[in-house]
C-alpha cells in the first residue's frame, strides 16, 4: 500500500517520492561539494564528468517525463564516469605539459615547496629522546650542543628544563631523564616504527620550532620557501632568491625548483608530434612498421586459417583435427608469447638450437630488427589463425554449392572456382571481421611489449624508440617507461592514433559496403 499526503491544491505526493527527493538532494549536495573541491584543485575533466553524473541523477529522478530512466541512472552514470572520463582526460592531457616534474597543480606544487625547512645560522641542533603520554601524545627531551636541556611539546614554547622540576626525574649518563611524570620513555626499537610520524610534528612555537631530522638529531628550523601572490613567485628565505612562475615551473636566472606544475600548452604537443625533427625519423619507421604489422598479421593469419579450412574440413576424423588445430586459441596469449620468446631465446631456445644444428646458424630473433619483426608476425599468425579457421569454416558452409557445380560443368578447375566464386563470396561474409582484426592488430600492445618490449632500439634515434614499436607501445614508452615521462605528448599521439584507426576503419567499412552493393 502506497502512503500519500494531500497538498493544498488537491495533489497527492507519496511518501516514497519525498524520500527519493531527500536522497537525491543529499546526493547532489555531497557530489556538488566534491565538484567544487575538484575545481579548486584544477581537476577540471573529472569535475565536468561528475557534473554530468549529477545532472543525470537529478533529472531522471525529478522530472516525470524521464521516469523510465530512473533505473538506468546508475548505469548511465557509471558509463559516463568510466567511459567518457578517460577519453575526456586524454584530450585534456594532450593540451598540457604534464609529465616528469609536472604532475601537480600549481597550488599543490606551492604547498609542497612551502613544506621544505632549513636550519638558519642562529638555529640550534639537538640530540633527542622521545616520550609518550598514555593517550598517545609525544614530547621530546632535547640535549643542545651547548649542554642545555629542553622538554619540547607540540604547540608549546620551548623552555629550558632541569632535573627535579615539573616531574622530571634524575638524568642518566647521557643527560636524559630516567622518568618524567605522566610520560613513558620510548626505546630506539619503538622509535623506528614511529619515526616518520614524529618527523612530521612541530615541537615548540615560532620562531623556535624543532623538527626531527634523523633518528638521533633534531634542529630548530624555519620555512625555506614562501609564495608571494603579488609577484607570483617563490621566495627562498635562506638565500633571498626569487623564483618566478614560468611555463609550469618556478625558476630564477640560474635555477629551477622541482616539482613544477602542469599548465595548458594548447596545441604544442600536436605540433611537436608532427614537426619535431627528433620525432620525425623514428615516427616514420614506427608508423610504417605499424601498418605493415597490422596488414601482414591479418593477411597471413586469414590465409592460413582459410587454407586449413579448405584442406582439412573434408578429411575423415575432421572433428579431432579441428580440435587439435584450434589448440592455440584457448591458451592465454601471455603464456603463448612467453613460450615463443623462450623458444627463440639466443642462448637456450629450442628452435634456435634446432636451426643451428640444421643450417649452422639461426637468425638473431631478439636483436636483429628484421628477424624480430618476422618473429612477431609468425607469433601473431600462431595466435590468430585458429580464429580465422573457425570463421572461414563456418562461412564456407554458407556458400551455395550450386554455383560451384555449375562452374564445374562449364569446365572451371579448382583454382578458377576458388578465385572467381569461393573467395569473393567468402570476403563478403568475413570483411567486417577482417576490418575488426586490422583495428585490433594496429593497437596490439600485448604482443609487442611482452615479446621484446618494442626492441631492438632504433639505431641513432635521439629519443627512446624500438624497431618493433608500434604507435601504442611507443606512446607507452614515452609516458611510463623512460626517465623523463611526457604524458602530454603521449596523450596527443594517442589522439592521433585514434583518428588514424577511425579513419582507416571507416574507409574499410565503406569499401566493403560498396563491394556488397555491387554483387
């Protein structure tokens, strides 16, 4: 039974609707607060996506016309968050200088730098011993270099302490109290566990703030870097140097502070990709190999799968043969690639030893660019031919036999029947699968990276690039696998790669549809 309440104009509002609106309002408030925090931190792509999620949930639960979408709101929100956000964030990264030393927002970089401390000339150094109260509060017994003793607490002024006053017991030979009323003296084994937490505490008050610098020493320190909003610069209080904000870094005439921060660079990453002389040579090699790899992988795998389907499907015991032929298909690609890598290992690979015993030599499968590329094509053929064997076996069953019979009556031989009847009809059926396979192999990162990580390196390349790298593995190398990662450039290349694949796929689908219309 639905409980309703009657309003002044005679309308009825169900209690369930009121509860739903309250929940949606609470959700909007909470998510709105998160969005504002993200905007404040400069995380605009995620803020935009969460705003879209907020709109989806609010509209679907508030307007009656969108009532059918209420149950889909969660799914639509998750799809927006986990599908659109990576795409939007990639586009966003492509317009920034994000990379090594530039992964923080400007405010985060300022906060990080302002945490750095230094010991001024008038600063004091101490040896310290930690004490702890029963409720977990820490204090330090400090022995200064001049022999004076201090008992330092968090947030309380630093004052000189003596044995016998304020509950401080007798001192041992190291000048440390044996006991202090209300405190437990911590041993070195206890301190090691909490050293990181202790180093973040500030004992005393400004200007005499004591911080732990090592397991045995502490010092009165001051904040080294201060941000001046009027100058938009970082001031070094130790040296007086001024580091002004410039293109994602704080830099003086002679030095640059790290970390920097990411800023918008517009289309600079795309310009670098298309115009950089350092990129042009390796990229030409990589793109040429990328197309060659994808085309040959599809061609040889499809050809072998079709040949096996034509040769073995009419033999006795074809079910057993078919089972044996598709064995590579269910084996995980990772396992198969690693097995092939071991087989082609120049030191102990079984295939290498076999070739050496038969021919006296073996190609350098992992170090020679041509041999490595050939190995990759062979491995991909091994991984892919069972798929095409299954597909073409089924497609061949759909070809009408009366056309083949009529051709035989007209005197056509086996090759002529295959060339003019079987193959054209087969291509009409499997063309979309060939297009999909090309797109998959164009971005087949797993085989390239697992087999040889895109190596061997391209000789003379000014940037890290391998002879068997395809664009996607080159992007990974730029973004994650070098000492100086460049996420912005990698994102820009990813977008260009997406456009390449989309354009090629569109043209191939267009061609195959035209082929179907003409028959």
